[in-house]
C-alpha cells in the first residue's frame, strides 16, 4: 500500500517512549512505531463500535422479527 508522509506534533514524553522502543529495536524507526500504534488503536475502536452496536439490539425484538419472517412458512419436502 502506498504511504503518505505527514507531520505530527507529539508530547515529548511520548516521543521519548517511542525512541526507546526504536533503540531497543522493537521498531525499525519512529514511523513504523507510530503506524503500528495507530493501526492497533483503529482496530480496537472498530471492535468497540461493533460491540456497542450489538449491545443496542433488543433480543426480544430480534426474536420477534425472526419469527415473523417464518410465520406461515414450512420447509419444503425433499
């Protein structure tokens, strides 16, 4: 995937932590560390959103809707 260069402003303490990870060779460079952290956070937010939306479902209503779709129908004989 093509990459785009961006400029970021970070807290000095946060940047020190990133630099420590780079010096420990946990990441090749700052860019890789920031990209990895951002990808992880976005994935976490996506999973959280799915859980939040699922929590909003009313199980009784969902069951009624499912049953309504089957009302008066029977499985075909084989």
